[in-house]
């Protein structure tokens, strides 16, 4: 089929804007997914599923040096950890200084985070507990 310049422009004006509209919708969906993922990874729950990325017996001089290492490793994987004594977590074995990510409302979400940071924390595991705070 042969198309003249006018026919080509008419067809183009119908097709190209639709393509760009679809492309913009896909980009918007991707951007929303990424922002929701970051929000979910930083949700501040006191009770739920925790990803334990490191732990050291109390007292242990390695804990003081581990803070910088864990913080750097977490940053390279795009997560933020915090640490406290395991005795402050209901459901955790007392006697450790633990570095955790979370808490997450679902085990599935915590497992997803654990899987995404395994390259930075090969020994990470998921545990349910309640952070009692100060």
C-alpha cells in the first residue's frame, strides 16, 4: 500500500500521541511503584517482621566498629538500619546488639527486603517481634 505525505501525516498524528500517552502512563506507574517501595521500606512500625542484618553478643567491642560497616553496607543496598539491644525486642533472644531493618506488616514484605539485600548481608534473616523502645 502506497501512502502520500498527507495520508502519512494524518496516520502519524493519530498514532504518535497515543504512543506517547501510553509511554507516559508506563513511566508514571514505574515512578509510583518505586516511591511506594521506598515508603514501605521505611515504614515505622514497632511490631511486625524484622530483617536482622547483623548481631553481636553484649558486651562486644566489635559492635562499636560494626555500626559504620553496617551503615555503609545498608546504604549500598538502599536501606536504613537501626540498632539496639535485643532485650528491647519482645520475641528476640536477649544478650545481643542487633542491627535491623523494619518492622514490616507482612512476612512476605520482610522476605522481599531480605532477598533484595542479601548481597550486602548474606546472613540476614527474618524474625517477628515487638520493639519496646527505651
